[in-house]
């Protein structure tokens, strides 16, 4: 039987097709629904980790599946945003974020095979990057101004902050793995 945290992670993966469907719905409230689903996914990302620790329901499978679910949702959201806003600025930021996720995931897998996974564990920088990334994607998905606040423009700025933190955290991981590269 699956644990509550693992079920939440599976639910996050199951939300992806619903998220895509809402994104393309030809109704006036589709961006609100899309943002609500994205926020729900972000909350379950935090909640499954919290519950796994509090309920002592951590597992190797959960540790594998959780970042996969996160990367799938973020990757799909970025692809949809690039498709909806086909500009070089959006594409460059999305490519940086998606490319880093692939590179760091591959690095973690390789380091785990070498028995060195602790040297590339998730850091506080990664958590800050993820928070800003989720905020920016949520704002870009909503894209409508809120009174005088330019939501979309703020989302673009935060997306570039997230992309910068993405590169920084990738270099931190690569630096930690550097001794293994030299062997």
C-alpha cells in the first residue's frame, strides 16, 4: 500500500493532464483554473515532503518520484508558456531551467552510482530557486494585471531570477561533484 506522501505525489502527476486541458480551455476562467491547479501541485510538493518526515513515511521510491513529479509539472508549464508566448526571452529562460533540471538529475544519478549522492544533495539554494520558480510560473500562467500590479511583467522578472538561481545552483552541484570528475 502506498503512503500518504506517495499518493500526493501521484496525484500531482495525475494533475498534469488536467492542467494542460485547463490551459487550453476556450473559457474566460481558464487561466484562474490553470493557476489554481499549478498552486495545488506546488502545495502538494511541499506537503508530501513534510508529511513524509512527520509521519516517518519516507521511502526510496518516494525520494525518486517526488522530484520527477516536480520536474514534470514545471517542464510542462514552461513548455506551455513558451508556446503561448513565443519570444526568445521566454524560450531562453525555459531552456535554462529545463536544461539545468536534466543536467542536475543526471549528475545526481551518476553520483548515486558512485556512492557519492550526499555531495549533491538538495540545498537551501535549490529550495529558494524552486520557490521563486513556482511563483514566477504561477504569475505567468495568470498573466492578467491585478489592479495596478503588472502580474505578467513581474512573472518575467522572477522567471529570470529563477533562471539565474538555477544556473548558480547547477554550478554549486558541479563544484561539489568536481572531485569525482577528476578521478
